[in-house]
C-alpha cells in the first residue's frame, strides 16, 4: 500500500537494502530550566505504548518496524512529537488512541494519519 502525505508529494520509499521498512523516533527529552519539552507531555507513555503495540501486532523486527527513543528533535513547540522514516512524516500525539492509530494506519498499512500531522510551522 502506498502512503500518502498532507502535501500530496510522493512519499519516500525504503531502500531495498534498508534494514527496517519503517523507523519511528519519539522525542523523550526533558529540557532544563522549566522549558516546555516532550517529556512534560507524556512522551514516555507514548513511546511505551507504541513499542508494545508494534510488538503485539507482529510488526517489530528486521524488514519491519523499529521504535526508537530520541533526544530533542528541535520541534518542542509541537510536542510531544514522533517522526516516521523513510517518509519523514511528523506527528503530534496526545494519548494512547493516537498512538494506536499511528501504529495501525501508518506503521502497519502505510497510510499517513492526517489529523495528527505536526503543523509545518512549529519548530522549537
Ligand atoms: S523536547 Fe521534544 S522536540 Fe524538543
């Protein structure tokens, strides 16, 4: 199934030599000095949920999906954020339902979850 994007641009495809079909990185960063950061918005819970759902769906492993922790991805104003490669699709999620939809729709079936896309203008 071919993924789609909000821009309508052709999505990136995994290289034939790619070890994983898709990689999702979750920012788990806690900023110093009281600055807002993904860790303040249940990022760890989002990561844990994604990891368990990917495993439960049989999606984890070589040739399939890898769920990874990341430090600051420099889009803190949109946090909590996660990014999926090779499509380079950014998500802002709120709860476990959002994570479940990303897993089922994008990581499993290659369909971008439009309603969770991180607004393009939001950076740090
Ligand atoms: S703290 Fe998550 S993107 Fe910066």
